């Protein structure tokens, strides 16, 4: 049953439904509220009702939900949940991953389908319930103690008429002893390569230990450091809750530091902009494996600011294809009642491998956090870099309808800096505010006084109309920003939206989106520097046509017509071509990409853009080439690489479905790989698969036989596999080729042999199968591996046949007394 269609969250239109829930094919007597996006790519489910339907206990803590299951404790951060109509909801994809179950929203039957093997606990043997952090049984495959599990290299080359440049980045990681390791090599080829982010990290129940180099940032008020040394984090309550959503440069999760990293998925070859309150602070290009990474980005504010990644199509610069919300919340620093968390580190300020002979300055820190209750947490930090000692004291908590708050004050000699934040969101009203002050010469990178005040208060009218008032006052380097301006977001229906909002400096940005039909989209964007009109027609899933007009201040205008045909996977070609018309010049673009094997992909592009140059000059032609090799390694085999982050304390399982070398080419793609009874990955062309992001433990890994060619049978379809942090456990599902023979049994005189029993033996005389002809003399035998076989009837008539790589059908088999049944079997070939 649909409730209404005027709900919106984070710019997405939602439909609300009331649906029954069906768990393991059994319908529960309960209706649950579900909010789905218009294109059904995202679904939010009411947490309280869903936990009741599953008969699971859960606890709401100040910044997270704790769910108690038979496979262990599950933590879901509130920052990854949404409040819809005053209730906490969770994305079904997140729930599926966290709870190791398959959750499907089927709007054709208006029902929620849940498949979870561990829910039927009373009907299963104990060893079928695999606990991720326990050993249910002895594994068939154990994780190696020392491995190279991951290798990723990306190479860029760019050339125009004046310059050429090339760049290579390599990441290598694996397992060493009881921990995970990684290092990165950046090589601009013209200069010596640099080694960075080299770490070894070990995770136990109550602590994490890190040795190596990383950018360390504890608070927006404290100086970040390129830290090399030893670090440790300890909590009596267990370290696992602090490992959720760790960024690439963190020992434990701390989303409010002054230096942060962000990653996500985009469109290969397309630009990605990182925006803070609408201001572009960093840009990158989506890698050929459809991932992007912003690493070690300096952000002075804490958790109250809006951080977004604008993801663009290739060769598109103004209208984003998607906008990813990367904002953190200061609520994620609140700890559960009674929790004590201690962090400490000692080393040097700098990259020791890059500067082994230089005298690097000492660096150390000690941090202690304690939660008096679910609504109040105390935090103290002592940090020393090059003899500059800073002490920080912070309190944070939750004041009910007043929301989350955080207060920090830091002292260094006689100087003082401070920061205050508040955030809250209810079903209609919301607000967020922050203020901070840093005196002159507070940080090495902050030579002048820094002051910042920000506040936004707004009202949601059933999420269709959002009105807010934004105030910002900032002073940095003698530059003043001071404004109080309204903002509005309006979505009258599912196909149209309009937003007006001031950016970081107070200049208005206008955005409009209009879905003309299911395959036509119109977008408009206008800011102080440029305005864009864009129309896109989606011909089918693979092909699209795009028309755009761009008017950029100081550069003139450009109209473009672009046709795209996307890559459809392994060994398929993706390409695009376009015409670019400027004020005085005509340009063009073309690109092609191709994936040779899983994980090895290339892309070439040629571009002449008339708007990127002075209008009096002839546009330059730019050629670009990009190659990526991303592999998981295990047992001497390679598979497609997964995005690897050893600090996440996860490993992976990879492998392949294989037949013997002389067997014909079978389609072994799109077969499901089951992890603990849940579908967690699919095979690619060639039967390869990778299942990433698995917590350490022992897992049941099974091949789903649905879709497997019927003549193939796995020698073993289920393995118990140990997964360890930083490791890639490789398995192989080997197939037996089982063929069949069918036809008629005939005598030498071509008389049918009816209603007669027969046996089939191999050349060694071993009985393989037996059967009986029917009233028409027809016989059939199945499940036979390739080879030579000897058939004998009950009348002692004999004949032979040979199976190689295909079935024998409509085979007229002549049996005769001329071949004595006692003949030596190995002579029949």
C-alpha cells in the first residue's frame, strides 16, 4: 500500500509504502514502512519494525545502534541512517551487508523478502552457523601468515603541443604475521618515486596497533602531522565499534579531524569535485576501476559543514551525474555509556623512509575519551610536535530536542583556541551551527588569526519544500566573508526539483532538474562564474545522447553534442564521440576504453576544447592515455582487485569456477557465490570472482548451482574458508563434465532390442551405471565423464561408445555377439 509520494531526503524523491515482510519464505504477521527512491535504486526500512519482525534485540546508543544477532554484534552508525517521518530508517543495502542477509524490496508484489540462513537457528546443525569472529569448524582453506594479497597500479599519460607528463601510482598490500600491511609508491617518472602510507596494523579484541607512516589528524584545532612511528588504540569494551567506516589515514574512525580522506565510486574517466559548502576544494578523475579517492584533504571545520562529491560523466564539467553526500556528524564522537577509549603514539614528524638521514622532529600524542553516560562524553588530548605542546579538552553530548553539541578548547603556552558545534534534525525542523577561533601563529600552516561563524536553521514541509536561513562570518588572511541569506529547495513532484542556495562565499547557486520522461533528463545550473543547460536522452542502458550549452565568464560559450556507448564488461568496447562548437573555434572529443581481463583496463582520449583557451588562440589538441591493473592475489592465481584498505580490518575471498583444459568453452559468468548462505558476489567471464570486505573469521563459501550448465557438476560445491585482515583466500570450484548418451539398441540385423536391461562399464571393468530399454528399444544413460564405455545387455550382446566433450543423442548402438563379453576392456578404444 502506498502512503504518499511527496517525501524527499538529501535531494532524492521518495515514495512511502506499507509492506508485509516474508522471512525465509514464511510471511510474518507484520506490516513495515518502506521509503523507496523514484527509480528504486535505494530503499529505507523502518528499523524498529524490522528488528521486531526478525525477533532481534537492538539498543539505541548515542551515535549508533547495537543489534544482537546469533552471528555476533552488529553496529550501525546513526550517520548512515535517516530520519523519515520522525522514525529512524536504514538503507536495505547497508542492512544486507551488516546482517549477512539478502533483503529484497519487490514492489510488484508489495512485499519485503528476507533470506537469512542463520535466522533458522533451531533447524540447523551448530556448525552451519558461522560466527565471523569465531571458529565454527576446521577450515578447508586457512589464511596464510605472510602474503601479498593485493596489487594495484594506475598509469597516466597526457600530451599537448607544448608538454607531456606521465604519472604512476602503485599500491601493494597483504598479511604479515597476525596483521595487515600496505605501502604506496607515487612516481612522476621524471623524478625519484616517493614511498608513503606504509603501515602494518594488528587488530585484537581490545586494541589496535599500527607501525608506519600516515597523516595524523586528531582535531580541527590541532596541527596535522605526517607521522611515522608507533600508535595504539585501546578500549575495555572492545575496539570493533571504532573500526566502522575508517578513512584511509586513520587508526580508528575520526571523521572530524582537520585532515580527512574520502573515497567512493564514480564513472571511469569522469571528473569528481570535492565541495565544502558548495566551494570546490579539490578535484580528481575517477579511476578506470570506477573508484575515486581524495586523500589528506585539509578541512578546518568539524562536523557541522556540508561535504559533497560531485561526480561527472567523462568530458563533462558542469552538470554532475550524481552528488554523493560525504558529510560527517559530530554525533559520531559520542561514546556509549561507560566506554573508555585511549589512543597514544610516538615517533617523528615526517616520512622517515623519504628522509632517513635528516633530523626529523619528535612527535607524540596521548588521547583519552570517557563516556559518563549515553549523553555526555569527555575527551582530553596532549600533542607534542617539535617541542610545541598543546593540551585540548573537549566535551560532547546530546540534549534531546536541542540535538548534539561539542565544545573544544586548546591551550599552547599562553595561546588559546576554541570550537563549538551543534546539530539537530527532526521530522520538520533542523539546524546546524559552528564557531571556532584560532589566534595568530596557532598552527604552522596558520600564520594569521582565523575566525569562523556558521549557522543554518530550516523547515521541511513534508520534504517537498525546504526553507532555511544561512549565516556565515569568517575572517582569514585579511579576507572577510559575512552574509545572512535565505535558501530554498522545492520538489513539487517526482520529476522536477529546484534549489537556490548561497555558496561558501555568499554567491547564489541555482540548480534545476526536470525528468521529461523515463529516458529524457533536463538540467540547468547557474553560478557567478558559469551557467549550463543540459539535455540527455538515454537510448538504452548502454547508449546515450547529450546536448549541452555552457557559458563561462571570461572564456565565452561552448555548445556540444556527445554520443556515448558505455563499456558492458569484460572484452567489450566503450566509446564516445562529440562535436564542440565555441565562439571562434570548433573542437571535438573521442574516447575508447577496453578491458582485456578482469582487472586490466585501458582508456584513450583525444580532446580539443575551444572554451579552455584564449579565444584568440587556436585550441590545442590534448591526448590522454590511462591504464589500470588491479588484482587480488592468492595461491598463485589472480582475480579482479577489490578496493583495498588494510585499516578496515577486512579480508577477501576470491577464486574461480574451472573445468579441465580440454573441455569446451562453457559460460561460467553470472553464477552467485554464497557467503554464509547469502549471495555476496558473482562470477565474471572465465568463472573468476572476488568477495571483498569480509571481517576476520571462518566462512561457508558455496557455489549456487542455479545457472550452471547442466552437464557440469562441482567436485565440491562448499568450502569452509578462513579470512584474515589483509589476506585474500583463494579457492577453486572444479567441475566434472558429466555427459549422456541416448538412442536405440539394435542387433546386427537392425532389430530393436526392447525392454532389455543393460549395464555400462568403463575400460577398467568398473560398473558405472545400468538401465533398461523401453518398448521402442530406446535407451539413455547420464552422468558419464568423458571416456570409452562398454555396454552389455542381459542377452550378453555387447557394444561400445566413446564420449568426448559433447552429449551423444539419437545414437543407434549396434550390439553383437561378435564382441565377447569377456574381452579385455583396455583393448576397446
